[in-house]
C-alpha cells in the first residue's frame, strides 16, 4: 500500500501560494549585511565577512549594524534597523540581503518599513532565521517573495561548521544541487506524502504574528517547517495550541520539525508533537536539521515541494523541491 498523498488540491480555501524566486548569486555580487534584531559581536561579524569574501562576494555592512542600544538586546534604534534593511533592499547594486544574527527585535521595526518602496525594488535573495521569521512572513505576504531560512553572517554555526557553510553557498550559487533535502538523522513521526509550498520558521514567532498585518491567514495547503530554541515543553504546548485553536493549522499538508535546542528532554518534546500534531492526519517528520542547531541546513520558503515520510523506519524522509529556490 502506498501512502496517501496530501496535496494542495485537497485544501478548502486559499492555499499557500508559490512565490517569486530571486536570482542566484554569481562571483563578484554585492551582499548587504543587516541587523534587524539583536546586537552583533564585532569580531564575529568580521569573521563572517571574511568567509563571504572567500566566496568571491563583496559584503557591505549596513551603517547601523554595530550601533547597540540601551536595552542591551537590540542592535540599534528601531528606525535605524528599519532604514538599514530598507536601504539595502532598495539598493540596485545589492544582489542579496543577509542578516547578521537573530535575537529579539524584528517585530519592533517591521511596521517602519515602506513596503511599497521595497516592492518596487528588484527581487533579491534574503537569508536569516530565528527572529527573522517575522521578516520571512512579511516578505511572503507583502512582497510575494521566496526567501531562505538559513545561517547568518555573525553566528557561531555559520563561522565554525563546514556543512552549514556549504549548504548556504550551494543554495545561493548552485540551488539546483539542493533540490532534495534529507539530512542524516531525520525520521518519520507520522508517515505519508504531501505536496505544497514551504513556509515556517521559529514557531513562537509564527504564533506571535497571528493577528498582525504580516502574518499569513493560515498554513493551509503548505508544508510547514518549524523549530525553536529555549522554550520549555509547556510553552511549546501553549504555542502550538494557539496555532491550532486559531485555525492557523487547518488544511496544512505536511509538517517538518527542525531543532528544539534547550527545550527540555527530547522524548517529552516528541510526545507533545505526537499529541498535538498527530491528530492533524498529515505526514510529520522530525530532526530535520534546521534552525538553532550546531549544523543547520538552508531551507527555501515559498517554493513548491513534496514531503516524503516513509513508514519504514529504515527509510529516510526527504523534502524534494520542484524548482530551485533561486533562478
């Protein structure tokens, strides 16, 4: 017997759409580094810039990246962080915008962006994760643009982990080589097959975006990829329960679970997923190797894909994209 294929056509209502794909990078391209969220260690930033230069890119640091803020948890004033992002995005000489790090702060500055002006600019690759989830959502809903959930320039994972570096480099320069993702250690939690457009990020940010002008109305018809860090199991329960009670997960086609670092014993986290997500009746895979983990894959959002979650425990789950993330 073959697993039932959960597909977009099964969804009642408006499904998650495929989004515009920016162009891939080539040697010599300028890449703007911005800090929409937390403060950036200068030494890590410089190390990240050197790594980007080794890829024959020309990284340009936005003016306020190292400003700091009296709060201690922001990279600079809200207006300055928004201006940095908007100016980088609207710069016609910039081929991609890469976040320096996550940390709290995006939701304080996202309303200050001029989305009409940003929509008028040429599409370009946008990369980040963690708190940057709020921008992945905003870029999808306001710009109709596919983005990359991937490592950031001033994070330890990007600086120290070779597979993380190579995954991002491949996604940016040779995305056709990353059409099939199936990291070692990934396992099926609920078997099945699903097709849909990828979306997601840090699950606490997705829940926090509910009711805002930037969060999408639902994950219907999508393959949802979620992860988080430092959330105890009862808090993950509250976050997922909020998404379930709001109807946001109604019609989701499949779920890909990433890293849950510092969220308590993983057997308890797994039990929660089975309890709350299992009854959705869609394929669910776990430990897919993205997010806040020592080695992280780069995961495209806004791109059609097929999730294969085999029932055979010896067979590895895969996420196969129908087209490259960048053109």
